[in-house]
């Protein structure tokens, strides 16, 4: 039975709360923003100046992490004040600008980073519209005998984000859409080899955001990122959450900061092809995925394990679909160019280290290193290797894929597991046998598991689902979306407001 309602007490409480709220008016007429009384910002008090000095940076681009974080915190408070519609405006601005400027920005990014392919750099910007935004944030409600409860997905405040060299502007833009849709501000420390294009995009986004919403520095960036600025960003009091996209080094560093980190880490996706697969479809899918942006995608096909009884036919189908097969001596030359071998680890075996000069380079460059010329427009090189080849072991990010024969599906799954290094990132199977699919899914335990399609089907491109350029693998959040960047808070009304 409900407890009796004390109307006088309720009236008093409501009066007190309304008094504190000031009916939405700024509490201090002389300040540009109001620090809301929500718990997420009580732990950080900006320095007495409040807003970073205008001289410190313009349109979100700052010299130091501290300046960027302070300005972003102020941007967060402004966003809170403007409400949900301002988040929608930011989402629209970022998506529209990426689409409209894809050609120009794709070119700028390629010129700076010098890795990948122009058509795909442009393509990655044209699809930012597929990243989920504000509409993703819906509260969960419960209604019952004891009243109603609302669980709301609320912002953290300022998110510190680290972006990779492989897709600098697309990751930055996708992160902004997700992070701001959730009501946060963001500060970026970009990869130094793609930081100028990132700063350019931040500047352009901010100009438009400032113009349309009046909010300044909601999206901030450190102009010249370094390891020190990364540390400063991670340690800054205003930064409540980290979103890291990159290889093993930065994932480890982020996890050691003591802050909660959403880590989109490295992958080395294996592809298993069995004797029930459609080999034409498998060959075309492998080429499409592994050739994309010269195999810079973390989800991109990196090595193929093919059942012995169909391996030759699969390689024939790959040739028919336009890939070029290297003979053993060409493979040997390419391997020598693509890797250096350091002193042994553990068992004393030399350890292959990928030659950065060949990462993300065009097929013609790889072919030259292998000692052959290939026709213009060739998408991918491949060669038959054994399972312990460096091209299988290492996340090599080049438009070349090794093909390894295996005697059984069990062996193929075991070799795939080994090659994936437990990154738990992405794996792919071409098969029509559900037992094989299930066995591989269970054994590899990857975040994305794609059946009978290219890797990008796992991100809503040719498969069902949505897009993000940050797939949180070691920390388990999966394909990041606005909810990834929220705190769940519960609002409970006892014994009332249930309307049925
Ligand atoms: P990278 O690890 O060299 O750099 C990524 C970012 O981390 C950069 O901003 C870099 O400056 C920073 N960084 C690197 N080492 C650091 C350290 N020790 N301390 C602090 N910061 C550090 O990676 P990259 O070459 O730019 O990108 C490719 C890697 O990123 C691949 O391993 C790829 O699989 C991975 N990646 C993963 C995803 C995903 O969604 N899971 C997406 C894109 C790329």
C-alpha cells in the first residue's frame, strides 16, 4: 500500500528546487555560462579565468593540452545550456561538411599522411552520415506498482580522444558525432603524421559550430601533438573519459593512465575459406576488403586460410577477379623489403618488424619492391605462404595478402586464432556450413565476425549495422556509438506517475 502523501512537505520541496533553478536564467549576469549543478562537472573547477585566453587558440586549435581542455570544458558547459537541439546542429554540421568537402579533405589528408588511396580517403568521408547520432540516445523507462523510473544516458563532460594516422579526419569526425551526440565536448591528440589535416578539420567544424550555435571550442585539438601532450591530456582534470584509436602502444599507454579508456585497438583479421563457400564471392570479397585504402583498415582482411581442396581454385578466382599472384622469388623480395628482423624474442627467433615506408602504399610500389610491374588499377597482390610467414603474423597494412593452405576446418580455425593474436578484433569466414561458422565464432571470440562478405560489411557497408571508425576491442564496447560516451543515471518517482 502506498504511504500517505504529505502535500505540505512536497510543496516546500518544490518551492526550494524552483528557487534554485532560477527558471533557466543565468545565475550570474556577468558570466557567459552557468555551471549546472549536475554531478558530472562538480569534480572539475576551471581555473579562475574560466575561458582559455582567446590568444591561446582559435576555433578549437590550441598550443597545449591544458588550454584545449579548459576551452573544451567551457564548450561543454555551453552545450549543456543550449540543449539537445544544439547537439543535433553539431551532428548535422559535421556530417554535411564531411560529405561536401570529401574531395578536398581526402586529398589534403593523403598529401599529409602519404598512406592509402585517394578514392577511398574520399569515400571514408562521404559515409560519415552512417555514424549514429543524437537519435541513438533514448532513455529507458520502467513503470510498475511503485511508480516510474527513467534511466537517462547523460554526458561525462570532456572526452580525450586519440586518432590514428590511417584515417585521421574520418575517425575525428565520427568521434565528434558520437561524443557530442551524447552531450560531451572533445579534445583530440591526433597522430603526428596526420595532425595538420586534423587541426584543419577541427578549425572548420568550429567555425561552423560557432556560427550556427554560438558554442566555442566544443571540439578542440592540440596543434602539435606529442607523447607529452598525450600524457597531459590524459592527466587533465577536466577529461573524464578517453577514446583511443590506434595500435598496441597507445592502448597500453591509455590503460595505464588510471582514467576510464575506451580502446579501439589493433587487429590482424584472418579469413577462413572452406569447401562449401562460393569461391567467386569469397575471392571478390577478399579483394574488396584487403585492397580498401591499401589495406589500412583495422578490420581489413590480412591473411587467408583456405582448405587444401579448394585453395588452388580460390587463388584462381582471385586472379580472375584482378588480383596478381607473386611467385616464390617475388614473395621473397617483397618480404625483404616489407620487414626487418630484430634480435629474437623468447625462443630466440628473429622478430619481424614492418617497414613503415611500405605501409598503405599503392600496389605498384609493392610490385616494384617484389620485382615486377603490374597493370594500372591492380587492386591487390597475393602469394601462397606458410602459416608462420611474417605477412601472416604481423598486422602489415599493405595491399598484399598471404594465402595459407590448411588440411581441415579445425586447423584453419586454430591457425586463424593464432594469427589474430587474441586482439578479439575481426574475423571472417566464407562458408555455407553453419557448424563451421559457429565453431569459428566461438573459438575466435572477435568483436566483428563476418560471414560471406568483405570486412566492411561488419560496419554497415553492405551488411546491416551502423558505422564507426573506432571499434572498441580490448575494452569491449564494440562498434562505438553515442551511448558508449554516456553515464547512465536513474531518476525515480516513487508510487506515482504510472498512468495505467
Ligand atoms: P599508432 O598506434 O601508431 O598511433 C595511434 C595514435 O596513438 C596516434 O595518435 C599516435 O600518436 C598515438 N600513440 C602511439 N603510440 C603511443 C604511445 N605509446 N603513447 C601515446 N600515444 C601513442 O597507430 P596508427 O599507425 O596511427 O594506426 C594504425 C593502428 O591503429 C593499427 O594497429 C590499427 O589496427 C589500429 N586501428 C584500430 C581501429 C579500431 O577501431 N579498433 C581503428 C583504426 C586503427
